[in-house]
C-alpha cells in the first residue's frame, strides 16, 4: 500500500475523503461481514488444476450462521427454527461502495480530510495517556500499567440494526432475571427438566445461602452485558453474557469522550444517540429500589487499585457520584452495611459490585478473601442493602445455558427470542455429545464452568486451530468429562475499519470485532439498553477479540432517526442538599493511605537528603572526625540506608559507602530511597481517584527513573558515587515537585489534613532523633558535625545569613528548635501538628483536643532552659525534649490509626443512621 502523503492521493484526500477511503480500505476477509461496506466478502474458491477432482463445498457455517449441526439434542433442536439467511453479495466492481453512514463519516472529516487522520491518531494516543486511562492486563502490583487501547474509528450501528439488538437484549435480560428468581425460589424449571440441575446446583457460582431470598423490587439483575457478533448474513448473534460484575460501562464513557473530541462534526452529523439519559435512569432506578434511606447512599465496590479495570471503577464512581469503596472500607453491624469514615460509621443502602461473587463474604463464601465484607450476605438476607447485581448469578454466565434459553423464554415470558445465540451444545447430554464430536474441527470448545476452582476449567480453543491428534485428545476429554465441556458453533466475526500506524503514517485495516451491549434496570422489573457499547477488536491476524490477549477497543455510535436525547447528569440548579450529596465522604481506608502517602513522601525526602549528605561528607577532604562518622553510621542504620551487617563508617569508610550506594535501589528491604519511592506509588495508587493526573505521573516517573538508574549501575557491577549523587539529585527534584503538588494543588479536606499530619509526624520523628543523636555522641560540637546538622535540616542558607560564622549551641537551638517561622524547626512542626490534629477532630480554630496535648507545647520552650549545660557539659533539658518529641510523634501516629483507621473503642458510633 502506498503511503498517504504521496502526491497521488493528496487532492483526493482533501476533496473526496470518502472516495479515497473506499479505494484504500481493504475488504473484510472472505466469509466475514464488512462493517464498512455493509455486506459480506464472498468466498472465492481457488481454480482447481486440470484433471483435479471438483472442490468440496465450503462448510455451511461459513455462509449460514444459523445452520445447526446434525443431531437430536435438546440444545440443538432449539436453533433449528431459525430462518436460513442469505449472504449479501458485493456490489459490482473491485471497490464496493461504503455504507451511507460511513460515507457521511468520512465526508465530515473537515478541511484536512483524509490526510488529517495521522494527526488525530497521535492526538488520541496523547489524550489517553494524559488522562491516565489504563488496563493492567496481568494486575501486576510491581509492573507498569498498560495504557488503554482505543482505535481512532468508531463502530457505527444503524437504527435498524440497533432495533434488532435492543429488542433482543431486553427480552434476554427479562428471561435471565426470571431464571434467577425461579432458581433461588420455587425451582420449577429444575423440576420440569427445562434446566439441568448440573448447570445450576452443580455450578460453583450457585449460592445456596441465598435460596429463598427476595431482593428489593424483586429485581435480581440491574446490569447485564451481552457479547454480540455479526455473522456473514448481517444479523447479530449472542456469543456470551455477563452478569456477575460486567465490565465496560466506564471504559465506553471514556471512549465516547475521546472519540467525539477527534470527530465532533461527524458525531453531530450522524445523529448519534447520547448515553447520559440511560445512566441517569439507572441511578434513579437503584435509588428508588434501595431500602430505607433518604436520600439513599450508594457505593461502588472495587477489588482495589491492582485490579485490571480499576481505572474504570474510579471513573464510573466519579461520573455517577458514587463513593468508591473497597471491602476494608465496609463493615456489617446488626445486619446492616456501614461505611467506615473519619466521622464514624455511615449507612450504605446500595452497592454496585465490581467483584466476583466468591470474594464477597469471607464468612460464608471464600474464606481466604480479603476483598469482601464479612457478614455481607447476612445483610442481604435481612433486606437491608440492595446489591447490583444480586450475588449468585455466576451460573448464568455458563455458555451451556445459551442452548436452553429459547425454551426458558417460551416458558417464562411466553415469547420467542428475537435475538438468537450461536448454536451451543452442552456435552452433559449424550445426544448432544454424540452429535458434536465429529464436528469439533469447525467449532469452539469452551468450559461449562469458566474460571472455577471446584470444577474443570480451561481456556476456550478453536477447533480449526487444532491438529488431528489434538482434536482426538480433546474428544477424549469431552467423552470422559462431558458436563465440563460446552461446544459452540464458530462464527466468522464481522470486521470493522480500524486505523493502523504500522505502515508509515497509517492506513485503514479491517479487524474482527465483538460488540458488548448493556441492559440496565431503571425500576422494578424494568430495563433499558444503553444506546452504545464497547466494541472489542481482535489483534492483527487474530480472530479472538479479547483485551487480555492484547486486543483493542472502539467507541460505538448508535444512530437514531428521531431526535437525539441530550440529557445530562449535570444539575442545572444546584441546591445545598444536592451539593452535599456529591461531596463524597473520606473513607478510613482512603484516609489511611493519604496519611501514609504523606509519611512516605517525607521519609523519602529525609532518606535522599541524608544519603546525599553522607556521600558528600565521605568524599570530602575532612574525614577525620570520628564523632561525625559515628553519627552518619547511626543515622544510616536508623533509616535503613545500609544493612545491619555492613561495617560502620569509622571502621571502613569505603565499604560503608559502597554498602549505602548498593542499598539505594533495593526495594525488597524496607527503608532506603527506592523502597520509599515504591511505597509512595503504592499508597498513591490506593487513592488514585483523589490525585491529579500530573501528580500521579510525577510519582510514577520518579520511581521508574530512580530504579532504572539503580538497575543500570547494578548491571555494570557498581554504582559509582557520582552516578549515585546524580540519581539522588534527580529524586530530590521529583520529591520537591510532589511536595509542592501536595501543598498547593490539593483541597484542604480531612484527607489532605491527614496527608499533612503524616508528613509532619515523620519530619518531627526524623529531625528530633537526628539532633538527639548528634548531641549524644558529640558530633554537634565539631565544625563538620555542626554544619551537617544544619544541612540535614535544610537550613544552611538561612543559618549563615542570620548568624554569619557563629557555631554555638544557642544559634543551633534558636533556628532548628525554637524558630516558629522555619518549617523544619521542631517548634514549627509541633505547633502545626497540634493545630491540624485539632482541626481534623472538628475543633474550632484555636481550640485543641486531647490528642493535640500529647505533643509538647512549643510555647513552654525557652532558649535559656534548653541551652543550660549540665555537669558534664551536655544539655540534659534539650536532649530530654528531643527524646520526648520523637516519642510523642510515634505515639500520636498510633493514636490516629486507632481513632480514624481501625475505628475501635470510642469511635464505633454511627452517623446519619
């Protein structure tokens, strides 16, 4: 393919972009529906050689996705009534025309026309990166997060095609909801044999603990996702369904925002339906069905920041105005669910879960789960909380169930399903097993109980990818364990146009596509379909559309003939009550992570400053001060800059220096610079939704840059002093940027106060212990030790400007202990801590609390008292004050944890019940 910037296409690219797209875009693979041209690409058989036998006919599934495999099984017979569909034939000529929608899309590209697409692709990639949209495929806590993959072109769905999808999905969600109501109620479907007991009671996702429970509004499913594929006949087919914790509702919002920014004119011209009205209806429906609560408090339960779709959880919670919570944020008391906040326990009336059922309650389900809430099922049984979706729906996700739904639909709602599913055979039926074994090469083999620990599970495989020996091995497994295997007909996925940049500036390439659509409840026993969805694209030369396997995504534009619904979730007239509802409470978990974010930021700064000071002093000309070397060794040990087995600085300065340098990037043992930077990133990840994108990027880059430098030096066998100092200087600059963001760019709420308190607790403990150690071993009484103390307090410039060349204890105490204007003096830190602890407790300005009084009162400190020398020329009052400051700092830290994070003793009270 020729590059787009060749003069051959320049005029066409500007004046006739649709014609150019038609000429340049390759057709879909033979036998696949071409979304760009609205028809299937025909299969052209190769010409047989002279004298050769005639070609065998193509497999029927390549042309007719409804054609069932032979055999009398129950699941199979339910598909035989589907109408035989004909494959659309392409228009005459080498380049069939584009569909009207795609023709309009390219004509709306604007003045830049086709040649502007590479710029838009770069802009889209930058926007995804700047917005921090991620999808962590392996959920690796120590690995880099992978940017969300989004294609430049949307999938365009016509009103007629969407009508088929909408009608069929609404039918199916009604059926699935009634199946759950029966299975956890009278179980008539099992008694009548319409649903095999092995697919329900034998499924690990069936929760016997909830049998007999009736959810609020008698609605079991509030959010259901259906994966659809378009066959060569142009019709949509259901491939699978998700009911436990379907993902995509947040990502599709981000996709819509990103793509409409790239094509605003096309979005308006094509009459694309908006999404906000459906989200609004879903929230209204959930609020209306919640148990007593005015207004009800609804939270979104996430597994945490290391889940692969955590970005979506945070994004969706922010968009819907929900509280984002983890299992540790919640507690059950008296069969009611509460959120642990800084102000106490706050009732939770509704929960949107993004957690698989087995992890929800360690008391009754998986006992090793740390993600759930002990006692949650008891609160559900008591009817005190609405959970979306109701736990126990995992058996609905079994692919085997698809073959039984047509019969279940006739029995439960008295209707024939209008949106067919791919022919599916559950091998637990002997007739289905015997019929499907000869056809394995043309089908997909799937586990009946996917992702199960208690039943046989495996990754789905395509028979066409297996050799004869492998097919025989699979046939043997299926015969031995028929119930664990489900076989589904293979459907050539439709292919949509995508923008690929692997050949010069870029080009259009067809990719296989699955469409995920969502049905959401808007009231008791009422649902609506979100007019859009999440298109998942297979990788290049792949036929499996999976984000876990490196696939991509695309926005979905659903066109409408009527008026576009421009509903917005923004309130036109805000009231104090509505504003209060959108002011999310600070959970105890978020508060704790903010507290430790502050502590680790300060700890990293202290470690960097101490390491730089130590390396500079060890490399200086004056290395004869034994008290100074002893003080450096003591401080390095105390702050984990060197391992305990390393020789001391007075014993061997060079070995001590090498040990310190080698320890800088060690993240396995706690305390050193690399470890502290890693802890900053982990604490920040837990409160990712509270940090700006710039702040988060700075944290990630600081850790990655420092560890990269350390790894490079380790690979060379050594970490030279100069390289170590440069790495420390870079880390110091990054930490200064983090501190500035924490100080100037964050709202002064309780979470910020805890971050600030954490920083100052760490500062008070570190500085008081450093000064105490200097006085105890006498290092402060030597010129080099004196200067080292001042430098560690980051006060060198101020000291020399104020006191010139004086180096007596009085000047040191005046600046580093008593100065109320020096942010690193003990008086300033202590006074600030006392005030912010009181403000956190809700005290009026100037009023302190009991916890504030645990810290020494700087107003009682005097220079005369602290500088009074003892009998042995020491300073007992000063040393005692320094020791009490260090002890008080860590005592206050423990008290804050008890009061605000664990919610024990007097803090176990409920607010707003």
